[in-house]
C-alpha cells in the first residue's frame, strides 16, 4: 500500500466525509434500507476479540409463608450458560481504475467545482461503509430467524454462529400453513402457552412474506378477523397486513413486524441476491433489546500502515484510502471485527410454518 495519489484531498476531506456519511446512513432517510440490528442490539467492545451469548435462566419463585422467629427457606440460584467464539473479520474494497483517475485528474486541472471533484473522488466511500452494515444485517436476520447466523456467501469464507435456541421453544406447524385449511392460530397459541409457562410475555413477532401470505389466506385466520370485525357474510376476503396485525394485537397483545429484506453479495465479479431470513419462520420475542453488537479493534487500527489515511466509522469500522502501483489503482476500503449476538435466547420462540410436527 502506498500513499493516496490525491493525498492532499484525502488528508483534508476523508475524515469529515466519513463522519457525514455515517450520520446520513444512520439517519432516517426516505427509501433507506432498514437495519433491524440497530433497533435491537447494544454495541459492546470486546477486549479479547471474542463474543459470548449469555443466557440467564431467570425464574420468579414465590416466597414461602414462614412462621415468626423461624429460619427463612433457601432457594436455588438461576443457571447461567454461554455460547462463545471468535469475532469474525468483515471487509471490502473498491478501486478507481487508471482511466477513472485520469478523468479525475483532468477535472482537477480544469478547475471543476470542489464539490464535484470530491463526489467523484470519494464515490466509493458510502458503498464500503454500507457494505459492512449489510453483512451485519445479513447475519442478524439469519440468527434471529433460526438461532444460527450463517454468512457463507462471499469469497468462499464462511461464518456460522450458533447462539443455541432452546429446542423446547422451537415449534412446527400441525399442518403446513400453505394449506388454507391449516390452523396457524392454534399452532401459535402453543407458543404463547409455553411462554406463559416460562413466565415470559411475548411482545413482538417477526415474520417473512412466506409466513405472512399463508396467514393472509388461512381460513382460520380470516374467520377470526371476521369474528373480531362483526363481519356477517361467509365469503371473507384474503386479509392484508393491517388486518392481520389487528388479530395479533387483539388476541395476544403482540406487535407484528414484516421482515422483507434481501442482501446482495459479489464473488469473482458475479453479483447474487439472497434473503437472510429463514423462509417461512416466525420469531417471537419478549424484549426490545435482544443482545449485543460485539466488536473489537482490527489490527490496522493498532498498527497503521505508513501513508494510509484512516478514519473510524461507527467505532467498529475502519475506513481507509491508499494507492498501489503495477497496476496503478486508488483504493477505498473498510474493515471491521464485529458480530451480532443474541442474548437470553431462552426468551425467544419460533415457529417454522413450512415444517410439520411429524
């Protein structure tokens, strides 16, 4: 790595632009992609570069009725278990070709407005920062929907993080929900019954379009909506999202959330798109805060390369700008050691609408 060919511009504007881009990407923008992990994870620094998912089995045991002057009965402490591993490294880079640099150099020589020059010079910067956000969301949605964060779709390098969903909290359908005659309300009631037995209160449920479309068309769900609405006819139409949400609120006091997200990856110049949410799964949660976004410093943050310009983005992302020779290229890169980790997974429940109990 060598000093940027536009070092005077990079040194002056790169740190400020990184900060502005992070603020823009983290803000509420029209048509912006949603990042669910930001709403439900708390950033946490790991000094040793490892992550841990902590499950504390919290039981509300009633106090005993005791006689005066008698000894208080001793109760057992709740069990604490952990799943743990090393924090993976994420990163990507983009480069300006010699032709692009020639055009940029011409713009500078001809006195183009500085805003136009900077826009051309740093056009890759939002992409490399957002690329890290995308991979975190990829892992988080996979983890929240299945208990396992799987990210093996780029560069041949894979990440598999199993936070250990409790098998007793994982349910299937009595009949596949794609069958309009299925009974998804009965299937989901088992989840709420189990949560009540565990002394947990479900507040939110997340589902993809496969599960939602099955619920929209389900006769049992449609008739439930008709009953709630005082509908007198027999031909109940297919429901929409708002109508379905009203059932969850009235029946279980639970907020329904639609997860409709795709992630684009690239390998050897070939771009592919996938859906990180486990198809047809519903996840039921009891708390708004679901865990930690665990991060640690990358090596270059501790041992920077001479001539490279660095700037932190969101604490855990290190953005950099540099050049190489033979071939001559100008690079913008991002790297991070960060991973989304769910905690207290014994308070998370799930239903696979595409799989039957048998």
